[in-house]
C-alpha cells in the first residue's frame, strides 16, 4: 500500500544508497591506501549523480504540469467536494480519467477494480481512497510486464535505431535529442536522412547533426530511402560508429506502400548488420490522444515496433495516454519528450512519471 510514499522514498533512497555505496568504497580504498584524489572525485561523482536525479525529477515535473493542473486538480477537487463515496462519485471519476486520455476500456476496468476494493476493504476515507487511486493507476502500468525502457544495443558493431511515425509527431527532433544524449554518454553517432520525401526534411536533420556535432549521410530529394540508408550504414561501418539513427518519412496515406518501404529498409539494414535494426521506435504525439493510439495500432500491424517515444507531453493536459499505451498496445514507452529543447527528452520512468503527476497529492 502507498505506492505514493514508496515512490517518494525511492528517490531519497536512491540518493542514500549511492552515498552508502560510495562510503563503503571509501573504506576499502583507504584500507588499500589508494590516493586521496580518487576519493575526492568519487564524492564529486555522488554529488553530480544527486543533482542529476533531481534534474530528472524537475524535468518530469515541468513536462507534466499541464496534465497535473488539469487532471490531478480535478481529482483533488472531486475528493474535496465528496462527503460519501457513491455511484455518482465513481461516474465523475470515470469522466475525469477519460478526459485525461487514459482510454475508455482501461478506465472502465479501473473503476471496476476500485469499486471492488472500496467494497471489500470498506473504504470510506477520501484521503485513503486517493492513495488507492494512485496505486491502481500504477498497477495498470506495471501489471504483467517487463518494464524495460532500456534501448537495446548491438554488442558487436553499430546499433541501428529506426524512427517511424506520421507527419509532424516529432521524429526528427527526437533523433536530435537522442543523438545529443548518446554523444554525452561518449558514443559516436551517425544520422541518416531517410526522409527523402518531404522538401526540407534533409536540411532540418543536417542542421541538427551540426548542432550536436555528429556524422550525417543524405541522398537526393526523392531518391530511394533504402539506398541512402545503405550508404549511411557503409560509412558508419568504415568509421566504426557506435549508433546509427535513421529518420524516415512520415506519410501514411497508403499503408501498403509504407509497409513495402519499411520492409525494404529493414532488409537493407539487416543485410549489412546482423540483428539490426536493434530498435524500431514509433513516435507518438501525446497531444493527439486516442488518434495517436490508432496510429500505433496501424504501425504495429505493418512493422515490428519495439518501443514508443511519446513526444509533447509538455503540451497536453492528457498525460494519461501513457497508461492507455500500456493497456491497449503493450509496447514499452522508451522515451518521453517534455519540450522542444535538445535536452527535453527523458528515458521513460513510471515512478518519476507518477511522482510528476501526483506530487500535489502527496
Ligand atoms: N512542445 C514540444 N514540442 C515538440 C516535442 N517534440 C517535437 N516537438 C515539435 O514538434 C514539431 C514537429 O517536429 P519534427 O521533429 O519536425 O516532426 P517530424 O515527425 O520529423 O515531422 P515530419 O518530418 O514532417 O514528418 C516541431 O516544431 C518540434 O519542435 C516535445 O516533446 N514537446
Ligand atoms: Mg521529420
């Protein structure tokens, strides 16, 4: 009980554990009379880790403020107004959750479970019920799933990440953000401008490659994206690049064509690097709500989507879409976009997400 508090404690614990580990290390080191400079840098590392965790939380906090202001405040108000837990209460709760884009089926089964708990546990206290609600929302996400937001990397050669999704969802921007992250981790990155369809798409990606300072391969406008990808991978292999990020065109007017094109791309990629692409990341714009979910269903039918990047969470009051994705698609959300800036991308973490959403209720 009290995932609420557990999450809050978790962050405290994360920092404390880190400190403890460092302390243990410290003793060892002193015993071995290793020089003191190493100790200092270890401690500095702990400090920077602490700052990093706090910054991550801040970003979630900022990125989820619209959802929180809307959905969570409504929830708090409802609970304040309510004297007794009645059917009307559940109906209002249902509306609030549906408005937050959690998805009708998810909400209905959620309400069922909640009603059951209220009955069997004989819950009358609204504060307690509030905790139960957060718990149950958390359960939707965690249930029966291996929670992996980790990107799969190729241990023996370049890793290929293919980015797909409809027009304007944020594919190109996300590639730039991911490249920036990987560069900071010390990896070498090459971007391939596989969107040869839209005028200006190549230039947009090229500009990002300059800004994050990574390699870049393009073809002529209108050329076959698979041949651009071929050239890009060849270059990456010659230059011993760690990660290849492939941009693709976002049109989906014709499912058969898109499927054929993706098939061809996959074939080319796979013929050059065994097991590649390691990830096919589908980009979904969180502000499009249920429409985004149906896009995902379409893509799931035509290609093997291994992860989702949910962009523009900062621009929506309907952050509940994360839960709908879990329930309706069961594809892991790997990253979330929380703004337009190069640093506004975070690996998805359900605990930080729940904290960012419900911190006013804690
Ligand atoms: N607020 C916000 N805006 C975002 C985010 N991610 C992307 N955008 C904006 O969304 C717009 C479209 O982004 P692009 O990266 O060009 O999208 P795309 O999918 O490559 O678009 P096409 O190439 O036309 O298919 C840009 O104005 C981005 O700045 C985000 O997480 N938050
Ligand atoms: Mg683009």
